[in-house]
């Protein structure tokens, strides 16, 4: 929770609600962030299987285009 920082920015949703925009300040904790990202990815694709599944794509390409292909 210490990483969360209120940016001060506010946006309006399509429904007319005002929403706070928060950022993640993790600069001093790269190893912890990398461990969290690995844990998160493993919910979608086990690291042990990604090289087999990605075929000729890079790991980033596979994750961005196949597993997380929709921005919404």
C-alpha cells in the first residue's frame, strides 16, 4: 500500500462519476515488483510453459498479443 500515490488527477467516467487517479511508485523495489509481475503472469500462463506456447513470438509479444490482447 505504501507504493500507491495519489496523482491529484481526476477523470470523469462515462456515467458522470469523478474518479481519483492513483499511481504506483515502486522505484526502490524492482525485485518485489518483478516477483509480483511473475505471480500475476502465472495466473494466465505458467512461466514453465511460456517458451513452448509462444512459438516464434518473444515472451513480451506473446503476452501482449495473445494473453492480454485487449486493452479494455
